[in-house]
C-alpha cells in the first residue's frame, strides 16, 4: 500500500487505536441529577466539611448517603472541584474531597445559610468538663501506674 499511493488500511476492530477512535467519536452521556439529591449532597458536604467517594460509578448507593447513587455524588463533587470549591485527593480507589474557603462561601449562598454557621471540620470541639478539673483528677494520689515512670516503690519488694 505504500508503493501504490493508497492510504493505510484501517486498524483491526479489536485494536486499542480503533477503540480510542470510536470512543472519541461517541459523546459521553450526560448525568442528570435531581435538585433534591444535589441539595442533600451539598448539605452533607457543608455539615461535614469533607466527603469520601469510592471510585465506582456503578455502585447503587453512596457509603454515607444511602438513598443517593454513587455516580451522582461523584459528578456533583467533580463539578465543585473543577470550580475550585473543593480540593481532591485520590488514594486506593477513593476520592477525598475537602471544602475550601471559597466552597464554604458558595455553599452558604446556595443553601441560604447565615455567616455564623461553619462546617464541623472548622468548629472547635468543647470538652464536657473543665480542663483544670480533669488534670487534677488524673493525678490521683501520686501512686504509680501506667506511664508514671519510676516512682516510689517501683521494682522493689517492700
């Protein structure tokens, strides 16, 4: 075919080159996500501040949001990532998404939340009892115990 001036023969249908040519011709199907599900995903993301998604678009349900397909969660978070509202880490077939400051502002606007509300990753957990009372109670009489070091009577037969 080189000497005759004709073009190269088409690749066999099972070759990688033929498959890539076919896949580039086919448009990808659009994923339509209902507003109710999108709102649930965004509310959960704002409440937690982070979200994990398994890289499995065929999974029936998401691991945290049981009534939403995993594909819908993947697509919403991918869209937020492309607009820099979340940062993405990928490890061992799991996507980890973290809200950015711009993402917090965006979700406040979309979900109509006041400026005083923050995700749980940014709120400081308060102890149930005062710190000074807890420190005094843990010393308890000065006797030995785990992690107290060599104190009175350690290792001696009295």
